[in-house]
């Protein structure tokens, strides 16, 4: 799948479009086909490494999404 990827602490302009493996829903999870995503101030802080939550690399910022459930684990 295509995704905006953060693979190191950077500025938002340095994020890259890349490929990630297609997700598979595990128990109690769903896979969502994202139709729209929003980036907020905390997403900018997150990619810069300045937010209290620091996800492991690589990650795709965007906490707000809208889409359609594709599969259920």
C-alpha cells in the first residue's frame, strides 16, 4: 500500500511517499481503506520527535482518518 512515511525525525516537508506491506487484521482489529486523512499540530511535533508519544520507525502520521472497513480480524 502507498503511505506517507516517517523513517527518521524530520520536518513535514521531508516526509516521503513509499510502499508498506498491506495490513492484515489481527484478533480484535480492523483494516480500514482510508479515504481521507488529516494532519494536525501534534502530527508535526510527532515527526519532529517533540511529542510525548514517539512511535517506532517507520510510521505514517495522521491520527484523524475516514474510510471504509475492509476486513475484521
